C-alpha cells in the first residue's frame, strides 16, 4: 500500500506575528500507523522541502510517545526534510491520501488549487481519503465528480468551535471549521472537546482533533484494505 500525506506549508498565524504550521501529533501518530504496518509513505506540501511545525505542538503538554519517537527517528526526519511539491504528485501513484492538521491548512490547503484537484482526483478514482482536525477545512471547495460540494449532506467532523475557543483563536482563523461545514450543508458530528472522534461517510474519513489522528489513520487503513480485497468494487460516493 502507498499512502500520500499532505502537510501545510503555511507558518504565519494570521496577523498575530506568531508561528503556526502542522501539528506534530497529527503527523506522527498516523505516520507510524502506516509505517509500522509496512505501508510506503510519501510526504508532500505545497512548497516542498521542510514544512513548518507549529511550535505549540511540541511543547511538553502536547508531546506524546509517538511525537518523541518521530523527533528521534532519523528516517522520519529525512522524510520531513524532503517533502515533495504538491503540484508534482498524482493520485495514480497512491492508494490513498491523508491530511494531518494544525492551523496552517486553514490558510493554504483550504484554498490551494493543486490540493483541491488532487482530492477530487482521488474521489473520482473511487479512492478513500482522510483528513483530520483543521484539515477538514481543506474540503471546503472540493467537489464530487458530478459537481456537487463533497461535504454537502455528508457526515463529517473536524476541529470544533468549542475547541477553537479553547485555544483562543476563534477571531484569528480565516473561518471556523465547524461553522464552515454546516454552512456548506454538511452534517457535523462532534464529541466533547479533545475526545477522539472519527467519522466515515462514503469515501471520506474525518477526525475531530489531534487525538483523532491515529484512530483516523487506523480507520483509513482498514477501509482501504477492505476495498482492495478481491471481489470488492471501488465506487465513488
């Protein structure tokens, strides 16, 4: 199995002067779900090269066993140093795609035409995709092969209004993931703040927050394996 992981290249937290980027747990946890299962992982980002890490995601209270493992893993660090440019990847080369979050995707991946077209190409090929936390916002302009907004009438989750309020960034982010999904006609599912929560609907898997990233990757792995069994026909939905 070959998995593409798409990471933000955006490092500015609005006009606050503070840094943002990808959230370390949301990269590390799924990365090892895939790697430990023998999956081939390719990291990509809009600008290529080393993507920016949200510094808050590597503070003591945010570290996990897997984030520490990732930091000390020379191969993982080498992968992160050389993410491929998003405009150079093709869905034909991968079985699925996973989007880690962090606040960065709200500014770049949500509007990036290469990202939008890439997700649409996976869907058109009947391939399952997964996004977590703020990367649910990267779906806002994505359409199905028949031209309908992907999230319309779909059950999704992502970083909630309550969680955004909890980190004090409600007025900083360009939009609120929960509100945006509801505005686009999605059925937004959520649990209490910071609880792991994963939703599957058709070809789309979404996770609510950083703690949902590992479970979302496990859900994705199981779904891809099920669809690639002999006799199981891929279907866009």
